[in-house]
């Protein structure tokens, strides 16, 4: 059963910014890319680096620990040393509320 969990207000996450949120017991990196919101697992699949602290270029986030890159829109691992994707979550905006869909 899918759960919609409110994780933030849109006003809390300006354009181009990232924040760490929690939903369903999961640490999630929430991104505002050109006014669209994306959510992926916060933990790099290589050594557990915090993706919410990584550099963002377009729709790619770079892990701050060892440089692995991930597609923010899908969670796919794009470069070594990570070879496994991170979870990706659907994001819904209802007024000023940002909600993440947790399976």
C-alpha cells in the first residue's frame, strides 16, 4: 500500500537547493531543480555518503565522499565507484506541501 507523506513546504526548498527529509523511516534527499521536485535515497550505494550534501549539476548529484554520480530523476548510478542505484520516490506538491510517495 502506497503512503503519501508530507516532508516539507515548497517555501522551505528554494530553486537549486537540496534538503534532507525523512519519510517512512527512510533518509531522503529532496531536490528543487528548476521548480520541479525530486526525491532519491540519501545514502550513496558505494560507501554511504550523504547525497543531500553533494554538488548538483543539472539533474546529476555527485557524492561528496568518493565522487560517484547519480541521476536525480531516477536514482540511477551514473559513474563509479557506485554501481547500484539509489531508491527514487515520486513527489507530489499540494499547495505549499511537498509529499513523497512511499511504497
